[in-house]
């Protein structure tokens, strides 16, 4: 047969696999009309090819029918009949007549309200804030009102001078001038470590994303509380005791008289330090019971609400002992530093490496030097 007729028959077979017998007969008739001359010359060969095509079509249909039967049988085997659904179908009429108090083959559970406790298994969704709520630091540190001195070793030595014998005076003509001498004392201040550490597991670090940012904040706050406590003990020990007593006075009068006492010895105070309780007790001082508030003219408040006594700022300090106060010139009170504040972490300290722990250490080698004790008065609001 000619090539174009063979190609037409091949296309015919491929295109009519899934068609009906009637469609296939029509398609073959159309090919006969189109290639009548070629078919006449190759009739036997053409008829044989068409016959082979029909046999293949019949075999394909038979296989498709068998496969369809197998699928239907498998579906029938795996079909699950819910006994409740089956029972509802069989007893629909009886169930439809059931009402409260009447016996029946089926008992229907009452519909209930949904609540978290009754209807939720597991935890409800939650939103995390990884900014830990922490206790606040002390508002003012001793270091904030003192000076600072850095040294390269562990001892800070300074000279303190005091007037000895003699005096300076007017010269009498022909007579010797007055002689005076001074005594010097070398004062040593030894620095030491104020330190602490916290140990935590690597798993805790890995599982709590806020730990590495939170822990340094907590350690620094508690370091400053410890340093303030240590420095306040030095201030109380080295300062000059005030001679003021509360008998016949109130707190603000004691403060003013201490300012006057320092001024009488040529010291100009630059800070007054007391507890918040005493600060606000002074702020609400009454002229007399029930007659309104009555602070002296020299007591004022700046734009930020801070109290001033004759221009000297009053500092609220939580590290102060209850009922105690300082009035003085803090320009010769110095924080001495051999080693400044440092925070470090170690996974090798002790048994950390084998126990998967981490040590956080905070420390500073420091001390407080009250270089001029006479310029700092330490008073007690309860002294009588």
C-alpha cells in the first residue's frame, strides 16, 4: 500500500481505541472514500489490516471490561457500613417519634455548650514576650555622687594635711616672724574585689532565648546594690558625726544647721543624701498640725521635682540606712578602681565542660576613699 494510506490507517487505529463500534465503522468508510483508488489496487492487503485493527479493538474493550469488574468487586469488599447509620436507616420511623420520657430503641445525647475545659485537649495558643520583667535598680549609686580614680595596683595612697603648731600673724618691727608647721599623714586605701557569679546549663541557655540578654542586666543590678552597700558602710565609718539632735527641731532644721556648721569651717556642701522616706517626710512638713505645709524659704523644688536646700540638691538613696543622712562636700570622696566592672562567661570553669554548665561572673576590684572626713557630716534624724 502507498505510504499515505498506511499512515491514515495508523492514525485511525490510535484515535478510535475508546470509540463505539458505530464510530469506528463510519471512520473506516470515510477512509475508503478518500483512498478508493489506492484501496482498489491493494484491496486484499487493506482488508487484512482493517481486520487486524478490529481484533485489537475488541481485545482492548474486553480488558477494559474485566478491569472495571475487578475494581467494582474490590470496592464492594472494602465498603464499611456504619452500624449507627444502618440502624438509623432501618428505624427511621421509630426514631422520628422519640421524645422526652418515651422509651425508644435509640437514646440521643443532648447537645452541650463548648468550653475550653470540656472541649479542648492540650494548651490554648499563647503569645510570648521575651522581655523579662525585672526588679528595678537603685536610682542613684554612690559612684554617681563621688569622683573616680584609676590605679595600676591594689593600694591607693594619698597625703592628708593638718595644721600643726604655730600660726601666721603680724610681724612686730625688729622681732622674728611667726612660725607655723603642718603635719602630713599618708593614708592607704586598699582595693578588693566585689564579685559574684551565677551558673546555668547550656540547655537553659538554648531553650530560653531571653536568658543571655536578661542575665547581664540582673547581675549588673545586683552588683551595684552590693557596691553601694559596701561604700555606704565606708561613708558612715569615715564621715564626721553630726552634732544635731531632733529634740526641739524637725528634719529640715537639722539639715540647715549642718549646712551652717560646714560653712563655718569653710566647707561648701554639694550634696545632701537621705532615704526616700525621709525625703518625702520633709516634703509634707506642716507649719503646725492642720495649718498647711510650711517648708522654710530656702527649700525649693527644681523643674524636675527635685528638692533643693539653699541650692544644694537632695539625693534620695535606697542604700542609706533608715533615718540617717549625709550633708557634705563629696568632691574629695573618690571611687578607687584597680579593675573596672567586668562580666564574663566560661564553659570551662570547674566541672562545667563535662556537666554542660556555664558560669557567668561579675566583679570589680575597687574601694571608696573618703579623703576629707571633716567635709562630710553623718547625721541621725532620731538622735536626741
